[in-house]
């Protein structure tokens, strides 16, 4: 069994909980209120800005030229393509670029991104990939499950599902899974256990992100 199969098994209940979350189900059937989805658009934009830093760390820490190039390409894609597409997508919900830049990071967004960036900075490449995978792989997993149903009538939600269920995103997830399996070769049981812990924690933050967008958040003081 591949190590990524072990990771998925360890976090399966959390990933299944994502599929059952009313926010995710609302995207799938198109019933999610528009104002609630704006929460995701705003917070995910802030998330992406920090997410790019993880790939910058990956470029610096990669042990091979081909992997360095892959991470560099994803960093460029995130900063110069995906974020612009996000701005265009946000406009379909009445959000201007200034709205995206001005949105405060909610507590869960801050905690999740701080965890990811700290892991990328302090850990090795295996740590970085284990923490990164639940986002890259998890969105494909969720979107492909939603794509099995009838497309929502709201084209904006249908486009969201189509994007994350696309072959491009699936290939990126598969590359990272293969990289995870390569990096864990020869690792001690203690190291493997740490990687499982990072993967599970990141998966919990993924569920928490949906919950945050569903209920809304603010700092208590």
C-alpha cells in the first residue's frame, strides 16, 4: 500500500465529513446562499496569497531540478494566473479586487495558513508536502464527488465544481501524491507518524474552512 493510501485512510472520516458538510452540499446542488459563498471567495483569496509562499519554500528546499521547476511553475501559476482568475470569478459575485484585498483574514484562515507556512519553513520537504496535500488533493476529491451529481443550475457553482474536478487539478494532485510517496522512502516509523499527523491536521483545517465560511467568524476582542 502506498503511503498516500495510509494518509487517506487516516483522514477519511474528515474528508467524508467535508462531503456531508452543508456548505459543500450547497455548492453541489446550487442551494448555497450567495452571501455565504462570498465568504469563501474572500477568504480563499487571502488563503491563496499565503499558499503561494509554501511553493516558494518548496523551490528552495527541493532536492532535484525537476521538482524545483515544478514548484516554481506552480508558484508562477498561483501568483500570475490563478489569483487573476480568482479576481475575475469574484466579480461574478459583485466583489471588486479592492474588496478582496481589504477583506480581513478570519481566525481559521489565519491559523490554517500560519500552520502551513510554519511547516514549510521549519520542516523538510516531506513535512511540507504532507501539510500541502489535503488542500491540493482534497479539493479534487470533493469536486469529483460533487461532479457525479446533476450540475447546479447556478453556473457559478457549476464552474467551481468543473474547475477543481478538471484534469489539470487532478494531474497536479497526482504529481504531489507521487512526490509524497518518493519522499517517504526509507523514512523511520517516527517520521511517517509525524507526516500522518500533519496530513490529518491539515485535513481538519480544510473542514474548518468550510465551517468558517458557513457560520462566519470574527475575533472575539
